[in-house]
């Protein structure tokens, strides 16, 4: 069971939370030293939680053993300083349960469970899927709603039914890029249900609509700035909030100029924190993509 108590969830699970890349060596294996060094840098840079083996961590091309090994490395290096929210999603409920229970055993503090992709389950099927995973573990769970990748959209009314049956489902990573949805979820689920953005480019509006943080791709490259933006909003320092927002916006576009996480890995390779290697069927960044990324990094003041 997570060391964080339910009464503290709203305080603990907020702010900038990088959806961590998984660095690979030149032979395609997981580079454990690069990964643990990267985790340490993220903590030192102010990230409030770490999210390994999500989509940005290339979980679809990791074996289950690699998947859990990355969680173990993250948990060990983090050493309780910030929460670890481990990806544990699948379009097979049995497979998702297996990943969830193994991640819990590895020491994860919470789970991120994506909407079942490809199968296109109905709301009734979504309820069965998420409640099935929730019953298999004791740690809290965040739903991950990303219709652009999973095809299905978990509607607020369905989320409420899921939450009502599974109180350990405590929030959602919302990558719908639908800002009114944020308020709809807040009013449907209540103030205690944790709303995290899954879209860096629209984070500013998401916070204004009641969100409390972001599971972020950009935070891989600019963790301190990402947290500064959220802290400025929380402190009502709107002048600094706007300054940082404008620094980060081109980067939030550039890191998706080609298939993610190839642009993020290229940016981090310039900083000495990753290789550019991505597993097939992804491809490394093109020359034009690299120019776009470098320009956005300069705009944000990132040294490389």
C-alpha cells in the first residue's frame, strides 16, 4: 500500500509530473544508468512526481519484464522523495491487472491506467475494465483518457460510475484537449477528484478550469520551468505565470513535431541526458524536426 494517505492525495498528486522517457543504449536495451541519473535530475529540478512507463516511456515496445524493471529502478532512485505513478495500461483487462499488481509489488505509489485502445469498449465495458484493475490493487489509480490514441473517450458520467464503485480511482490524466471537459469533470466528480492535464500546450487553460497539475512531456526537457509555471499560477503570480507560459509554448509544440518521444529524446540527447534511440516502429527525428526542436529550446532558454 502506498505510503501516502488518502487525506493527503490532493496535496501530494499535483504540480509538474514528467511522463518519463526510457533511455535506450545503442543496442536497443534499456540504459539503466542513464535512466536513474535522469530520475535524479528530475527530482533535483523540482518535479513533484514521476511517471515511468507511459506512452512517452515507450511502454508499447517494452517487454513486461523491462516494464517492471523500469518501475523498480524509478522507485529505488526516488527513495520516497516524490511519488512514483507507474503506467499499467493495456487493452486487455487481464494484462492491465498483471502490470498493475506487479507495479504495486515493485513499490509504485500509484498507477496510471490508459483507456482500453483498439477494442473500443462501450461505457459498460470501460466500467468493467477499470473496476477490475482497481480491485486488484490497494494503491490509488489515475485514469488516462486520450481519445487521439485509444479512440474511445471516457465521458465524465462514466468516470463518476467508475469512481463510485472504485474509490481508489482518485483522478484522471485528461489528454482530450477539451478545456470545457475539465470543468464538466470537476462539477461531476467534485473537488476531491484530481484533474491532471495530459496536454502541455493547453495547460494554462486547464489550470484555470480547475486542474491541479500536468503529467507532462515538456517536463522531461524543462522540469524546473514546468513546475515554476504551475507554482506561479497557485501563488496568483500571473505576470510570471504568463512569462513562463510563453517560454514553454513553442517547446510544447516542437516536442510533438514528429512522433513522440523521438523529439523529446533528441532534445535530451543535446543535454547529455538520453540517446536518440527509439524502438521501431518509431523513427528518430528528421533534420527539419531537429531544427524546430533546437529553436524551441533556445526560445525557452535551455542550454545545450
